[in-house]
């Protein structure tokens, strides 16, 4: 039989013996498994990076803890605390006898807790609306008070909130007490609403005194002032903005208190950390006499009313009462004036514009120091000594014609009245302009003939400067004007600065001026000045001699001039304030100022001037106004009537007395008020009547 397949004999095997089958291994279908070592480079990179960053973090923490500990502590405190400045109670302004002219009173103010607004779903608008309805006030007006000034959607000042966002927000000032009580009695309807009593300025008006231009007013600080105050101010403070309030603001304001409060991240106050109480400001004692101040204000108003009844515009005026020995200002009145309480109630933009409106008389301007007028014949107490220094005979007599011709121009006395040959005293008594014209013209010709430096040799200019004119007196209220003393140099500078406009007017004329005579005059003047406006001409010199032309002084400057005549030549520094004092009268700071110099004139010159001024009251231009004045209280004075083309005369009267021991200088000026003897002189007499009662 055949052998099975795959079965056979192997060589070398025994015959007849079967061998077992041998299994041949087949190739595997999967690759052989190989063991690999893991890669560790990336892992180590991560570890190193973590270690480096951790090291940097630890290093920075160490730097912050060790090197910047103080700085970071301050920053941390700043983010969690706030400092609130509490203004001190402001000092009062007192008259010389201690009578308050400016005091403090309280005002009821409705406030809202800012936290209540913050936590309300609508920001507190519904609450504010309910308060407005209860007080019968516009809702938007009260809502604006909750908006911090300068933030988006906040209304303009003063209708936004300018105080600290960490204090109760004032919604309404000067609330009716009955309405306020209705709010606080219903806390469930008005959560967070309170009524506070805050101090505000009050004006007691003793004897009816106004004194608005003297005491001034207060206002909120600007952002720049707050930032520059080194923490002394915040937006809620009050600062003096005019008058004595401004000049002595620091002393009156006192030292503010400070409260440090904790604040959470939402800006809500969490507690009080530290408190320093404010220190009340010092009182300001002045030299003002309330009776004299009241009399001066009344006399000025009555003079202006009388002038208007007589047909004069009488647009503005001023009155001054000054001590010639010390410079103390006992009274100073300015017209028109305003109610000082206006600032306490809160002046609106419209009201402020009216205070500055020239068509309404610009009531905010203090005419005592902030307005200048040609002094007219009151200036002759300056130019008569100057004429004596040019060489005129003090004992001689001089012609006083009704008119004189100077360089082809005709110049006249008032109403062209002539007095013949008269001495110097009589020249002052009757206020003879034509004599002064001749003296000034003679001096002008002498200076012109000698060439250069005429200003330096001009005696009229030199004596006027010696009396302190053309510069500020140094009085302690702001806004003082220096006035104008025209000279050759001044005229050259003025012409160069105005030549372009003057020459344009010379060509185009003044078509807007309705009065033909005035229009022709202005056109002729422009044509002359365009060509020759820089030259100091004879007309300039003669006008200077009687205080007209371009000469301009403040009423207070002329009061200082007459004080020098009264005291023998000392130029006193006028002062309204006397001292800063505590409530018990203890002096904190004496505010006395030294004299500003002395005028050196011959004794004979002083005597001539004083005798001439005494004669004005008894026999001269002031005699009618002082008819019947008691001779046991003699005074001296001088009228002035400053004329300008197209306008009525500005009325002046300056005086001092009693003549043997002068105690007061009294001066009144009324712009476009008419003749000095008819308007200003009676007002001065009215003030002297009060002074005789104050000091018999």
C-alpha cells in the first residue's frame, strides 16, 4: 500500500520503524514587541519653568514686603479710607465797637444718605422725587443735587453737588421748618432723609448799614484751588471772593477739621477711624463806625436822588470818611450797591450778569477804589503847591479873568466869571481856573524851550506824584485802580497803542453817534490825534492844572491827598481792618500798616493851602452848602466840577476838620451829578452833622 503523504523514512533510521511528525513553525503575523525608554526632556522643561516663575514670585513678594512695605501700606490705606475736611465756623466782621456787620446764622438743609441712593434699584430717583413733591419743588432740581459736579449727566454748577461723596448730600437749602418737620416725622416714607442746620453768612445791617462793597462775599473753591491747598480745602469749603472776606480769608476761615472714614469697595462708609475738630476762625475787627457808615450811605443816595430830580443822570458815586492821622477808614459807600445776602441765598447766572451789567450801573463795582474820575478843582491842592515851586510869588496877586487865550484856544472859568486881581488864598476860595491856566502854560513854555527830559523837570507832575497819585494807596480791599497821571511819556505810549484805531476813525468818522455836534467834535479830535497825538500840547498842560483832561483818580486817592493836607504831609495808608481778634477780644494779629511816605512842602505853602480851603467854606464856592455851619467846629474843603464834552459835570467835594486838630476827612463824588457845590457839598455836610454827634 502506498505511504501516507508526508510520511517517509529518514536516512539513518532503522528499517521498518515509523518516525513521529515534526511541526514546522509558521511566520508570525504581528511584529515583535520592542521595549522603549520614556523621553523626559519636556517634563524637565516644565519643572524648570515652574521653579523659575515661583522664584520670581517669591522674590517679588520679598521685595514688596521688605523694600516697598511703607509705600504699599500707604496705598492700601488710601484705597480703603477717605479723609473728609470739615470747614471751621467762619469768623465775623465787626465794627470798631464790636457790633457785627457780618455774622453767622443757621440754615435748614434737607440731606440724603448716599448709601441709600447707592442701594436703591433706581439709584434713589423715586425717593428724591417724593421729597421734591413734599416740598413742592421741581424734581429735576433736586435730582441734580445728587450728581457730583463734573460727572457724566451732572447739571452745571451750582445745580450739581460739589461736596464730598462720603457725606450726606444736600438736596435743598433754606427749607421751611414746617415742611422739614413733615419729612423727618415719616422716616418709613423718606429713608435716609435728614434735616441739618448749617452755618451761613448773615448781615445784621446795624443802623441800616449795607457795606456790601466793603465786606465782600463768599464762593466755592475751584478745582485748581482745592488741588493747590495741600488738603486744607475741599469742594465744600467757602472762600472769600471780594472785599474784606477775600483779603482776610485765611484768618476768618480758621483751621478745618478732619475725619478719616473707612470705605468698602462700593464706596460706602463703614466707620469713622479718626476725627480732629475744626478750630473757629478769628473775628475781623474793623475801623468802621456803623453810625457814620449809615450816614454816608444815606447822604450819597439822597445826593444822587436830588441830582436826578434836577435833571442830571447821576449814574454812580462814592463817599469816604477817613482818619487823617492813622488812615483808618470809618466809612466808605459806593452807589449803586446790592443786597449782600444775595450770595447766601445763592446767586444765579442771570443775577450775576446783572451785577456786572454797565447799563444797570454795574453794581458789583466798588466806586470807592475801582472807578476813576477827573478830580477837577479838588486837584488844586496839588497844583497850587506846584505853581509855587515854579517861582510864583506866594504873597502876590494874580489876575482872574473870565477867560484866557492859550495857544490860540479859549479857556474859561465856570460861567466865565471874573474876579480881578486876587491873592492865592482867594484863588482857591473862588476856584479860579484861568489863573491856573496861565501858570501851567508859562511852565510848559519854559520846559519846551529847554529841550529834553521835560517830564523830569515838570513841577506839576512831580508834586502830583509826590502826593501818591498815579499809584494805588495800598488799601486792604481788592480791585483798586491806580488812576492816571498823564505825562509826555504816557501820551507817547498811549498814542502808539491807539494810533491805528484813531486814524481809522479820522477816515471813517463816528456815524453811530446821533448828536451831530458831538460827532463833529470826535471826528476833528481823531484827525488831530492821528497826525499829532503824541505831542504834549499846551492844552494838556492847562487841563492837568485843574484836574481835568486825562487826569483820573479814585475817590479814596483824593481822600488820602486831603489827609496829607490835614496832617502836614504824611501819606497815610488807608485801612478798613484793625485787627484779627478772638471771640473774647484778644488780639490775634494787629493789621496796622505804616505810612507810605511824606510830602516835603514849605510851611508857608501848607498855610496858604489850608487858609484857602477854610475860605471855601465861609466865603467861597462851598459857602452856600455850609450856610449856618457852627463856627465852633470849623472845617475846610474844596468843590470840584469835572466837565467833559457831551456829558454833565461830575460833582466833587473834599474836606477835613476840625481845622485846628483835624480828626476826619470827608469826601463825596457823584458821576454826572452836576456842580460840586450843589450836589456833593450838601452830602458832605450831612455826613459832618453825624460826625459832630459822634465826636462833639
